[in-house]
C-alpha cells in the first residue's frame, strides 16, 4: 500500500477518534454507508454481467455499436 495512503488513513483515524461533533460524525458515517452501498451495487452488477455471459446472453461488438450508435 502506498505510504501516503497509509498516512492519510492514520491521520483520519486519529481525527475521528478525537471528534465530538455529532453532525460531522453523521456525515462521515453517511459517506461510509454510501461507499459500501455503491461497492455492493457494483459487485452485483458485475455478477449479473458474468451470469449473462455464462448463459450466452451477449451481443457482438457490431450489434452493440449499431444499437448505441446515436450515443457514440
């Protein structure tokens, strides 16, 4: 792990342990909850994609380009 990242984590941990402002703690908690939910949703999406691939529910690159050409 990058030394800078480790140092940032330690600094944040220290800051949070000394923090007494409940509104800031609530904001930090909300950020954590959002990050966990996002990670979970992303993993579920990846799993759905892999399942689709394993079941043969795919389209060729050419078909995908044609389907989404107006956005490309």
